[in-house]
């Protein structure tokens, strides 16, 4: 079994709120545009697009916004051209971080991310600097309430998944990312409907953060990165106790 710490391999992502709603919708629109451009506008035939739309709907993005983003991706409407770039670097305390971005201008995005990291005790690295510390996995999140870990382990074995781990208030069924569509389909046949599914990066090893100052720098940097409209997802290889979290927030 994998570790049970919510902070191990954290994918730092806050939910939508009124203050951030426009920025979050902008991020979803970029993901939908790129997915539709690469694989067409039919989510039933384009798994990446379906995944992007599902995430947008989970944040209550209006249907009209979603449809407009799809049309921009397929060329039915004029739209921006984005490319996906995986930036690598370090947070305070030597914590490795991957920043998955969609950008129309690398000359804007890279300096912005460098500034954010350096301001909080980190630095932006070159390609390959930290990516080797992570591995891609497909994750299917099932509510822990009313779910048995042992039962889910049996289901995981049945559908060809690799593992089950606890992440906060959910159990995550872990699978090879190449098997994402197949495992998702098999879970439905087993009457298991994940609340959320994604392909993410999992750290091979984690750094335990015990210093309040370093922990505060890390969390502040993650917040600043999350506020960047270009950054879609953030992955970092640290663990932090709830006690330290409380001390930082208090």
C-alpha cells in the first residue's frame, strides 16, 4: 500500500470561489481548447477533451463557456493558440516541483514562474532537473465514506489497476496512465463511480518538511503558482504534518 499522508505527492489545487472563479474558468477554457485542437470536438471520441470538460463541470463552469472553448479548439471560432509546457524547479527546502502550464508565450510564463519561486526561496530548473523524481499515474478518487479499502483492492485487481491509497477523505485507485480509459470503463462495469479521475504525477520519494519558515514559504509559493493563469496543475514531493500546517496557518 502507498502512504496515507494527504501531503505526500500533493497536487495543490484549491476549489472555485467567487474571487477566483474567472481565473479558474480561464484555465479550464485553455485545457478544453488544447484538447479539442489535438483530438477533435467530440468528447466521446476524445478522452482528453472529456477529461477537461469533466473538470470544468466540477468547478461549475457554465455550459456556454465550455461549448465556446470547444469551438475555439476546433477552429469554428477564432481563438488563441496554446502549447503545453512542463516546467521544473525547486521550492524552499529542496522540495521538487513540476508546473504543468498551457501558454501562448513562453517568454512571459518562464520569467513569471522563476520570479514566484525565487521570491519564496526556490528556483526554476532546466528540463529534466526534477521530472525523474516523479512518475505519471492514473488516479480514480472514490469517497472513503461508505467504501471499504479491502473491497476496493479487490476491484482494483479485477479492473487491472495497480494499487489503492488513501488521499484525504477519498480512496484513490491507482493505475497505469496508458490504461486510463480501460480502467475507467471497467470501474463502471463494477458499479464503482469515481467522484474524480485524472492523470497526475506521483513522487517516487518525498521530503518531510518540519520547519515552520520553510513550510510557510512552500505553501505561499504554491498559492502564488496556483494564481498564475498559465499554470494548470502543480505537483510537489513533500510531506507536512497537520500539526505543522496548523502552526503555519495559526
